[in-house]
C-alpha cells in the first residue's frame, strides 16, 4: 500500500493523506503516528522502510496493515495513561505542590497582565517558527482540567491556560504569530 491517512493532523481527524515515499525515516513515521489505511475500514498501518543492496533499490517503502489482533487501541491507551497518572498524582505530594506553584505563578502573571513569551519551530510543520504570548487572550488558569478526546476518552491536564469559549466549548488558548511578518521585541502584546 503506497498511501496512508494520518489520524491526527493540523487539518483535522482523518484529513491528511501521506505517500510512503514522503516518509523520511522511522522517527518521522513515529511523529505522524497513528496511521490508518485510506479505505473505509481504517485499519492501522505501519511504515516499512526501503531496502538498498549494492546501491540498488530492492524494496521500496510502503505501508503494511497491522494484524487485527495487534491493532493499537487508542482509547485503552489513554484510559490506562490517565489511570496511571491519577495514581501517581495521589501518591506524590511533590507533584501536587509543583502543580499548585505553576498554576499560582501563571495566575499571578495573568492578573498582572504580564506576558509569557514562547517560541517553537517544527521543521515538519513549517519553515518558520511560531512564537507568541501564552497568556494573550487567556482569562483563567485551571488545575486538573478535563479534556475529552476525539475517540471517547477523558483526559485531565495538570495545568491549563484557558481562554473564552468558542462555539459553546472551552478551548485552550495559545496566541501565536508568525515571525515572518516582523520580529517583535515587545512581549506585552
């Protein structure tokens, strides 16, 4: 199979197709994970790298369907991860104290209208970095904020910076701007 569908992409769920030859390495394939077949069954697939012998291509890269009994259950994975996290949070006083201190500092900065600049560059997403003020447009900081995943699980974030509701649902707010327009020295956007 030469083509697969990226489950979670910037365009939405099951919206981005990728050709096997466009995957550069195993690390790149892991970054795109999970991948599914483009047909209606949406079976999990894995990327198979090309093989060269004596400078000649013996097998080109392609996607292989995983056996049904080895299919990765995203919901079970997130539910297990959340259960383990809840157990760890209940056992650790240090974790609880760190979470409270981080939330208090973010709340103090939000109340004082101070900026919290951030910068991120992902070569797979863009040639340009994203940067901005994490607290721009935010109206509150919450601890243990619930998040519903697209596959029906519920996940809790230790600390969340929240903005106003968009279309009747609470969204996590991160303001950003492209550094293409003009590099900014003012962090109090």
